[in-house]
């Protein structure tokens, strides 16, 4: 049977945890790959957009970072601190 929406979100969050570990271990390329997998499974998951956008910024991929982080804001971020940081980086609310 095909995965349910909940299964996709759970798997996406597993990829996000792995991506954060890779980032913290200094493997930016692997972290970006894992964040992309998370987004492929759950493209509307705000934390996946935030991490993918942040990783794109670290990697100096401004175009991708802006698109991902703008989408993060459009979805209505529930992490107010992250929302403020993203808005500041993008140039305002």
C-alpha cells in the first residue's frame, strides 16, 4: 500500500533529524541532500522549508534560500523566533 500523509510526515521528520546531525557534523552537502528528501516527502512542512532554506544560505545559494524561506513564511510559521530571523534576512515582513 502507498504511504499515508502521516507516514510521509514521519519519514520527512526522520530525514530532518538526520540532516541536522549531518549539518552539526560538518557535512553540509549531506545535510542539504537529506533536507531535500524531507521536502520531497512533505513539501508543505514548515520545518523542512526552514532547514532547507537555512542550509542553502550556509552554502551561499541565495536564490534557493530566498525561495525556500519565503515559502516558510507563506505557510504561517509557528516558530516566532525563526519567523523574525527569516523576515530580517529577507528584508522585512
